C-alpha cells in the first residue's frame, strides 16, 4: 500500500479552498474554488478537499469531529505562527518538536511543527 493523499470533508468548499490556498499558501494541483473537489501539493502525498455532500453519496458519514488532524512540517514554526497570527507555538521536548495549531473553516485541526534544534 501507498498513501497518496488525505481527503478532508468540508461543509463550505470555497472557504476551505481559500484557507488552504491563500492562508496556508499550498499550491492547488487540481480543481478550483467552485469545487466540489481539489488537490493541494504537500510533497509525497497530497491534501484533498471534498464536499461532505458529495462524499455522502458513496459513504455514510458521521458528524465532523477530531478523529484526525492534518500535520504539516515547516522550516520555522515560530515564523509560521507569526505569519498566520496563531497562538505561540509550544515546545514538546518529548516529541523533539515545537507545535502550533489552527482550525480550517470546517473545523479540521491543522498542526504545524518544526524540530527543536539539538544542543551541541
């Protein structure tokens, strides 16, 4: 098996699309703001958006919740948090990273992280 993408189910497609394209700066590789589907480049696997309405045509959906979150590695989580006006990142030495969080317009949790520099 190979992970090709993660699909987020969204209620307001246009708002979600603009969040990932304009706010986070991800490049859209398929689809556009009108939906109902779009892919964004995130490296080896892509991040996809799909309307809950269209996904419900093929699978029974539960209410949205915190069953999963999108995790994005960045070069400098402090700079990313400043740019996006997020709460200050938190150091997690036990994980070896600093983390900051935001929710997209549909309530999906997004984590940004960067490694804590190793002391010499």
